[in-house]
C-alpha cells in the first residue's frame, strides 16, 4: 500500500487503518522572451500539498488526498483549534490544486539577443509604472472524574467522507477510542496526541465511505477536503504526519493572503536561488535540474523552509497557464470570510506564497507557525542602471510581491556586427526563422534519485553535477559553474526589447501588451 501527497506525511493520513468494514493568461505583463517549461508537483511526486487562506483570525485549510490503496483502509486525523460543524467542511475539485501548482512552479524561459545594429525603440516613461510583475458513538471514560475522556462533539458526512470531531482529555483514552472503533494507531502517536490535548485542540477524524468513492483506472479518486476555523495562531499541524514517515518527505504549502506574503516564524527562511542562467541542456531536463537545485539549497540551509514563489495570484510574468479568478478564491475560502464577496469579486489582491519544506521523521519538532512578511521581488527580467540583472530576493520598492524561481537560457547574437555603436544585451523572443519552443510541462523523476531517461550528449542529466548545468556561480549555495558564460561586450543587459522581435511574433506581443498602458514609442538611432 502506497500513500502519496497528504496521505504521505502531513497529519497521520492513511496511518489509521479502518478494520472490518492551457487557457489564455489573465495578464501578460512585460515578459518578452519565451516560456519553455515549468516544474510542477510531479517533480516532487511524494509531496504533500496544502492550500491555506488567511484573513484576520480566520484560516481556511484545503488539502489534497492522493491516497493509493483500498478505500476501507483510508483515514486521517487532523488537530483543529475548535469544533467543526458540517457547514465548516467542504470537498473541492482536484483540478484547482494542479492550477495553483502550475501557476507557482519554477519556470524555464529562453531569450534571443537582438541584432545589436537594429534600431532600438524606447517607451515613454509615463506608460511604464511600477514593474508588475465517522466513528462509533461510544466514549472512553475517565474513571477518576466520571466524565468522558473522549467525547464525540459532532458527526456528519461530506462527499465520500464520514467525519467525526472529537475532544479528549487523555491521550491514552483517545487512542483507546480509536482502537475501539477499529482504527489501528501507529507507534508513537500517543505522545503527540498528548501535546495537542494540552494545547486544547480537537481532532478532526475522517474516513471514506467506499460506496461513494469514484474510481479511475481501478484507483480510488478522493476529493480534496476544505475546512475553516478561527484561531489567533496561524499554523499547520505536521507532527502527527511524522509518526507515519519512513524517510524524507516534501511539504509544499500555498498561502493566500490579501496583499500579504507569509513565511515561517519558528524555522529558518531562505529563498530559492533565481534568475540563474543555465545550459541549453536543461531544456530537455528542467525538472531534474530543479530538483538538484532545491536539494543543494536545502543541504546548504538545513532545517530551512524555502520560499519558491510570492506574487499576486491573478497575474504572472511569464504565465505558464491560467491565473486564479474570483471563483477560485471563493472555492478556496473567500466565501466564508466577512466581506468574502468583495474579497473575491474582482479576482485581485490575493498574494500567493509557495513555501517548500523537506523533512525526515525527526526533522520537524514543532508544527509550522506562519507570520506576515514584507513584500519581496526577484526572478524578473529587470536590470539596474548599470545593466545588471537583479539577483536573489530583495525588498520590494513598490509594496507588492513579485518573486519567482526563474531560470534562463540565453542565445547570444552570433551574426555580423556592421555598425559603429552596437547595442548589445537586448533580449526577446525567437527571431524570424527560428522555431518557437513548445510550452509543455517538464516531466521528470522525483527527488528520490530514480533514473530520468533524459540523455544529453550521451550523459544523463540525472548523472551530471549541478555545476555543469549552470552558466554562472550561485554563491549562496556554494555552486561554481564549470562552464561559465564568457564575459564580453554583450554581457551588459538592457532588458527586454521590442526591436527585432517582429519576426518572432509572440515576443513583440508580450513586449507591447505587458506595459500598464499603450504608449508612444520613439526611435533611437543605433
């Protein structure tokens, strides 16, 4: 029996054994190159995925239950801060998780350098603006006081799930109740139960009604679950999941906040290295490249939680697929917020933060606690006055988050230079005569080291060191490029250029529509 995603490591999911019984993007912003591919959850196909929406003291938690095994053996226990009723629990469409994953996943992009002797067009300053980027009812009894040590606070059904909300005053009584109701508790759960009981937590217990399960290719398809509650503390319970862990696991947490980025408060935070130029070989194995980059980042920052994305969820640059809309926000929880219709009506204002943690059985001693964090930018085709591309993450000047994991293949100009004042460093989409790359998803092995079947020059990317796949050093994680880009006159970037992209078509459209307003342009002599 195999457990994936939530069932593999978040909240004791699957560890309780029940006995007997591509659309057009919403906004193109200023991307003028070409989106090649992205790395989604199949990069980390043992990963737990959770979406949290937070406003004030209200938290809406949505989780995907990718369980593989007999439905009668599926169950989960989630510590919650208050008694949940039927109106607090819903099932969600599975497709929404894939949409969020695709939107926030790392990107591979490709640029072509324009002819340095072509006329260059500049946009008037007024147009640019800021960069945009069910158990039984029996109760165990506390003999000393004559009061139930475990109490069923609520019972109801949602979709294919039978839900029971329990309160408990003793961990051993809770374990007894679960065993009396044919749940087999793994060793070590009682101590963690006791910790949650001392915090005054309740227990959300769910199991599956096999008669209501949908099957696909002989495999049960379980709906994602969503529930909401009020709590002063914004946290995600993960300690029970570690009881069921047999090794390293990945946890990807997506947080939606109104104009607000989040980070963890009780573990180190680090940003994924971004805006790294990579070898052309990476095009055929971007997923493998990114898993290597993430593994090195975690190795150099043990115990840290990695921020991979923070951006307004209704925009993107580049856009790998559809952005979130007002229906998505409502589905993820805006419908239960005070003024929720206003929050979701215009489909804007929600910042999507993607946090990625990797941990072993003993890697997390506390639940993840989240705190508000200042806006950051990074991973954009933005240059400073000296022509240097922005690197890493830095505080946002304009108060909005525009950070993403972005990796770049650059095709430098190799043609003739027949003018007195060539202007190097102008990048765009593929020129006329160059076939545009496909915009598919990067399928790759997972992070456990299985062969990739991706071959480049006779050597599998899986077998190559990270240092051979990057064209520049990544000092933050101690990576020295073995074949760095040669320095020269054309290394001083000037960002995106509309000049020369007419042949590529798509590059010109992105460059023009990405501005906040349609502007006049003026020709600058070469």
